[in-house]
């Protein structure tokens, strides 16, 4: 539901989505305190305008920003890929692991470097990665990024 605002416009989709979600949750009979919490999490999940403001928003950020994988790409014609398609398609495995004992969350990615250099991942995901780091910090846990077996953060 957090990306429902994309049906209005990709720009400011988090804010549009928060408003749409609030109305839907209200119609479903959710208590005002709960729908307000969800609305605030949705409204703060975009890396350009948001930040972790609650446990729910931090969890949403971690889940959303770790969403990189091949099956996000609907166009499979490699010759027409833009950088987003190329990076997502090159990620052959993505796993977000929560290690409660060590109080950390680990994003493990396998990137096929024949399709895309790791540097291309950072070109489009650096802001998302940093947002994940700060969301984890809000939760008083550590965020790690591991790409092709190498711990980078």
C-alpha cells in the first residue's frame, strides 16, 4: 500500500499515497491513531522528502529500500534497459536478514557483474542505502550491505 501514490504521480508519490491510504483505512474502520501512524510512515518513505519518524516508518523504509531484484523488471529486452532496469535485472538474489541477537539488519545482494557493474547499483541506490542506514539507526540497530559476499557498509 505504501506506493499507492504512484497511481497519481511518481513525483511526491509518498505524500499522495499517505492521503489515499488514510481514506482507505478510514473506510475499512481502522482506528484513527493506527491509520495516522500508517499514513505518516507512507508519507515519509521517499528518500527525497522523508525520514524515519517511528518504528513503523523505519521498518517500511528498510523493506522498501531493499526491494531490488530481477523480477521487478517487466521488460526483458536488454537492449532497451535503462539503468534501473539493468541494475534490478542484474540482482539475481536479494535477501533482507534480521539478526535479532546482533541487533542488525543485513541486505545481501548477488549482482551479476556481467550485466551491470556494482558501481551502477550505487549510482541509483546510494540515497536509498543511506536512508536504510538511518532508519536502522532510528531503531537502534545496525544496517549492513553485502554485495557478492563483500561487506560494504
